[in-house]
C-alpha cells in the first residue's frame, strides 16, 4: 500500500513500466520492487510516500464497488459472531463487490472455503477481479446464480446473507447449515429486520439477536482531541441466529 496521509493511500501492484498519478506527483510502480515494507519512495514532485503492508481492512476498502459493500465495522463483529476460523466452510448470499467475501476468505484460508452466490453476472465478474487482486480467489467459489433457487452445499459452518429480501433464502440457509451453526443477515432498514427475525423464528432458528454497530473515529491533536466532524452514520443492522433442530 502506498501511503501519503490518512486520505491518500492506495493498494497497488508493483509492476515495471507502470506509473501511478497523484496530486503529489507520479510514482513509478516498478521502483517499488526490491523495497521493503516500511521504506519510502519519492514521487516526481519530490514528495515521500510510505510503502506499507496492506491489511485485510485495506483490501476490503479498496475493492472496485459496483454495489454497496459491507464495512469493516460490521465485518469484524460478523467474523467473531460466526466463529469463522481456518477451515470454516461458509455460504454467502449476495456477493456484491466481494468485500465481505475477501474478509471471510482471509480468515478461513487455507483449508476453508467460501461459496458465494451472486445473481448479477457483471457484479460476479467484478467480485472475481477483486478477489484475484486480493490473492484470495482460490478459497472462493463464485456462483452466478439466484440464491432463491437454493444452495448446493450442505453441513456448512456459517451462512452470510446480504440481500434485500433475506427471508426468501432463510429456509435454504437452514437446510444447508450444520446443526447449531450460525447465520447473519445484514439489512439497512428496520422493516427488513422485523421480517427477517419473524422468518428466523418460524424456521427453527434460536439465539436470535440484532445489533447496529456504530464506530466513531477521533481526530487526535494535542490539547484538541475530539470526534471527527463526519462519520459513517448508518450502514445497516446485523441479525444473528443459530440453527436448532427444534423450536422448543
Ligand atoms: C449489497 S450487495 C452485497 C455486498 C457485499 N456484501 C459486499 O460486501 O461487497 C447485494 C448483492 O446481492 C445480489 N442479489 C440480490 N438478490 C439476489 C439473489 N436472489 N441471489 C443472488 N444474489 C442476489 C445483488 O445483485 C447485489 O450484488
């Protein structure tokens, strides 16, 4: 990752002959080869850019975005609540840009796998490119398929739903999950949450809970530290549940 300041940082591929143009001058990407993370490189205008190791957060935030993406503040809790770890087999409905897929794949690799369903062929194509750029495509199968027709996998460790109508896929999610295994559904509106929770209860899911994750960044200046003026106000609500074999 090329870093100038908090606002100007980019995940790029170091390649001979390629240039990267910024308002602080041109950086020759071939000159990055042979340098170590932590070192700096000068632009054509003499500005210093730091070469940092991109984290999963940076990979997620740098995806090409034809759709809304899941944000790191939500993804972090999802990974913990679903108990994802190396070896987990996961179904995802609504690949979108693949931001959530990148985060999940980076946790389940090298022995686990993400089976992700996307109805729109163009979004599936861009998500594939994003996953290739992140070096994670071998841990992911992108299925250009309507999730409402059902999932092909069984006994999976977790299901992630990011669709406008999550209740349409809850019976299929139940059928594909291992007993006791968790599910998450992400929805921007309260109306969607209510309908999702009703459907989860009707389909023998238990331990149902909904949260909104709010993240407030701080601007730290000696003697003047305070929250930043702008922040991400709302992304969506997260509803978690686990598969039970009986509702009682
Ligand atoms: C908000 S986006 C998902 C974003 C994704 N979580 C990310 O982090 O990049 C929702 C996606 O679900 C897809 N979608 C909607 N209904 C679908 C369905 N029935 N089956 C499969 N994909 C569907 C849309 O095309 C869209 O790409």
